[in-house]
C-alpha cells in the first residue's frame, strides 16, 4: 500500500506492506550511521560531512577503517572529535560493518558507503517512517544514482521497492538501498556474512526478511549513490560469481515455497547470464584464446537479452574485431551493451 503522512510531516509518502492489525505511532528512534572505509581518502570526508549535517542529527557516526593504505585516516583527522573511529586489518566490508555493530548504540544501524552521501533530510525522513510504522525493522529511502556527481536516474527507476511480496522479490533484487536495520534484529541475526566479499547487504536483507522482518521505504531520493568506472572487468566477474554463490547458498539453507524457488531460479539465471556476458567481454578485451568460446556461450544462454545475444554472437564470429570495437568504445567514454547493466548498483 502507499499512504501519505500528515502535512506537518511534509506530506512524505511511505511505502510498506500493510500493517498487521492496528499499529500506534511509536517513539522517535536513534540512529548510528556506519561507514566502512577502505582506501577512501578521496571521498570519506564528503560521506562523514553528509552524516554530520543531517537536519535530525544521528546519535553517532561510526567509521571503520578496514586496513586502508592511503590517506584515509589523514582525511578523517578533522572529524575525530565528532565521530567514533575504529581501525582494523583489512578483511572486507562485512567485517568492517560487524566491527561497527559491536560498538553501535542507536536503535537503528544505518549504512552509508564511504564514496556515497546522505541528503540532509534522510535521517529525519527515516525517523518519520519509524514513528508512523514502528513495526518496521528495515528502513530505507529512494536514492539518486550519480555519474561524476551528477544525478542521472533514481534507484527506484530500475529497482522498485517491493510492497506486495517481499519474500519473493528479495530473491530477485535487493530493493532496499543503503538500509537502516533495527540494531537488535541485526545483532540477533548474526550481523553480516564475512565470507562474502560482495553482496553482504543483499544476503543480510534476505536472511532478515525470511526471519519475519518487514521493510519500509520513504518514496523520496535522499541518498546519493555514486557510480564509478574505475573497477576492472575482472572485479565484476568476481562480484557476479559471489552473487551466484550467495544465491545458491540461500537455496540450500532457507526453506522456500514453490513460488519462491521459481523466483530464486530466475534470479540465478539472470546472474549467470550477466556473468557469461562479463566473462565474454573480458576475454574479448584480453584477446584471449577462449574469447570465441565464451562469446558463443553467452549467445546461447536463454536468459541473455536478445540484443545482447546478437552482440555476443557477432563477437564470436569476429572476436578480434569485437575486441577492438570494445576498446574504441571505452576510449570514447561509452559503455558496451555487454556490460552497461553491470555497473555498481
């Protein structure tokens, strides 16, 4: 359902499944804003500033430096009297968040990536949602997707927040962007899975939703989600492989109904198709001996979109020419059809 709040609450629109029974307004919660940082010297100050500049200030801002080797700590020095700073050896995003989880004191554990930023009213809006719906244990907002710090779309344009069937939808897409988790629920669930290099946020939301947690959203872009072109194709290959492994693990460990198993199978097929396309692109760029085979493999996958299958087939027929074409497109700043949907999301 979609319901508008009162004029005193700026007429914000909340999106959430219908409440079970009558739900009375609750108290205003507190928020621990948590930033995991690894070699984030260029962006960490913006992230911290955005958390400290909230119209409704957080209880605390916790930054976990996950073994940075650049100037991240130097960039944090002006804020050390206003934040909680944790330093630890490099172990990944999930480990950094779990370290912060052990120190957090707020009612909600609010995620902020070190290269992203909050809009000034984000915590205020999340507070209004929590007060109106105290039965919700995951809170989020929509987000601006930015390229070179300019908004180009919103998160909901391609990943709509789910209301009707969150158990099925969460297997298909992580519809909560940079969520705030109720702290006690997150602790009881064991925090984030440190075996995952990426996708730990998606896996955590899946676990919580299947544990009975309900998510809600403010239908307003109050998070700045920044895309970067600096990641290598090989990094995307590893990311997709981890997503597939995570989803396979979900199927092995969580009891799913028939409809949910179908959704999981479709999700796995989509991720495997993306992996095949990305591996084909990597092989074409590297002029690898198996470039033709990988391109043919991508072209034969039913889950690959028709236009991408055609592009993969053409690349398989002329892999050398396809590799040069990819290089020229990259040099012009374009995005290949094989990978434009694989950017950071």
